[in-house]
């Protein structure tokens, strides 16, 4: 009888086949008297089928585990590493997980534009251009997909400060000689800032702003923006660009930017959260600072105070956001529209009417970045220990030289590096030595702003 022969009705037979004595076939009887034939399955084939099934099962389990880790566990861990600072306290925050969360739809939807650009308190209407809407829509993709990570620095990995080498201080003047009627003011500013830069390991750039004219004869105030764009290009390794108007004295040389405002603790100590922003001339604008911020997403720092925000002293971080902001800032529409405090009004407009600007900006208390001399009614006055003092509006006052001298004597005493003294003595100090496009790194372009 071979392996496929039937067994008699009512009996079950088993035939031993092969040397291993495995069961070859089994026959079962059926009620109708018919015989049911069971085909023989080779032992080796059965083993291969079982092995294949187990491999497929293990592969399925592995894929399921990887899927779970990628879409659930890892994003959760990443969110735990990020923190938002609320009233100076670190709290866990969930980062945006979609383009819609990264930039509110109101910034790009025409049918919601009027609601987005109306002040809830004053009813103030913002003027918006199609160019602006297009640029914001472009940023929607860039900020969500290409936001450049910021390298964290470890204080223990170097003898220098965490911010050393990561900041370039930017000064600009028109090359016309004197300023505010103050004798040797440029030389004094050079000494003050170069001494501070040397102490803390910062770079310093002094631009001749009259060489940065825009293409259609725009007022020189707007030249500040191309100077900033070029600062990022000239210093490709720095993280922060620090703009200071020339009428500012650094009063506290012991206080580094890291300790003051760039560290998480310094930023939390000086940030102004959920507070009304004043308008130029004083009084509530109807707009508030955000109630919280994410430290890793802060790309701009500016003081808020008596007359609102003053862009005479601010910090901007290298990022795609900063590249976009500088491009938007000199939109021809803004240049035509804002003529009272030109580039300052342009900044204020962007901050008020674009959530993406507020999201990446921290406003500090006024004295942190923009304290005024005691005679100045624009806002809070400088106090001993404050970082700097800004003589905004001093140019038209005949008493300005004496007032400058008064605060020059009040500043912290510091050692002037021998190299700085030598350059001032022999006339080689780098004052207004940077001109637009001259000496740029080979192949440099606008992408350097984003890193």
C-alpha cells in the first residue's frame, strides 16, 4: 500500500514511512461510507513552512515596535527636552507638529486677513501688501521644514564663556565726521566697544552705513537692514548679531551678554511676558507681549518700554526666520508707508500683525537693553549696574556733549587692550572701515543668514 491508498471503512490506519518513523498519512471514516483521503506532506517541507511563518511573525513584530518608537516614544522624549518659560519658570511644552501650528492660518488666508490685522483694543487697521502675504506663505514652508538647529555650547568644554566667539557687535555710522557734537565720539565708542569685545571674546564690525544704500534712494535709516544681512555673511560662525546705535555707552563691562540676556536664566529674568506694549509717544498700543516663549526658538530680543520698542539696541539670531524677517523688513511697501520713525515703525508693524514674529521674539524690560539717561522722557532711566545707556534723540540738544561726558565718567572702569590703544594712537582703528560688498568671503550669499 502506498502513501495515498485508502484504509477500510470504520478503521483508521497509520503507515510508517521512512527511517524517522514519522506519520505519513491518516484516513478518517465518513458517515456516508465514503473514504476521505489525506495527502502525504514531506517532513522537511512542513518544517520549512513553520520556520517561514515564525520569521514573518518576528518581522511583523519588529516593524510594529519600530513604528511605535518612531511615532510615539521618540517625539514624546523630544518634547520633554524642550521647555517653555512662563514667568521665569521652565515648564514642558509640546512643540508644533504641523505647519498650521507653526504659523497661524490667518497669516496666509485672505478671508481672515482683516480680523488678524485689527487691534482688539484700539481698532487700529494695519496696512498689508500682497508681497507681505507671499513672503509669509513662503516662510510657512521654510520654518516648518528647514529651521536650522542651534548648536548648544557647553561651559565645561572650554575655558571661554559659552557665548565667546558666537556674537558679533555691529556699529554703523555715515562717515561724515562728528556725531551729536561730541568731541572724538567715534574714537571713544571704538574704545568702549572693542574693550568689551576683547574681554568677552566677541567680534566687532563697524560699517560705513552710507555705502549700503538701497536701490531706489530710500532714506538712510533703512540701510540698517542690509548692514545686518551682511554681518551674518561676513561672520559665518557667529550665532548672534548685536546691533547697537552709535549713541550707546556700554556701562557694565563685567556683565557678559550670556549672563545678562542670552542664557536661559538671563532671558527668563529680563523677559516681559503678557504685558502691554506702549506705542510711540507713550500710552497703550492695545497689543501685548506673548504670555510665554520657547527658549530654543527665540531669534530676536528687544526692549519694550515707555515709547514702545526701540531698535537702537537689539539682538538677532542666525536662522531661516531671521533671513525671512530681514527680507520682509525692507519690503518697498513698508518703506513707502512708514516715514515718521521709518525702520522702527516697520519693525513695530511686523511685531503687531504677524504671529510668527511674536513667536520668535522676546521683549525685555527697558533697562535690560535700552535704558535712557536721567533727563530723557522716552522711558526708564539707567541705574548703576545696568548694562548700557542710550542717548536717543540727543542730537538736537546743545547739552548732549556734557550729558555724554557725565555718563562716560559713571561707567565701570575697565582696562583698554594695548592693541586698541595703539590703533587709536596711530589712526588705524577700524572705524567705518567696512563698506558694502568689499572683502566678503568668496562665494558668500544671502543663505549665510540662515546658516
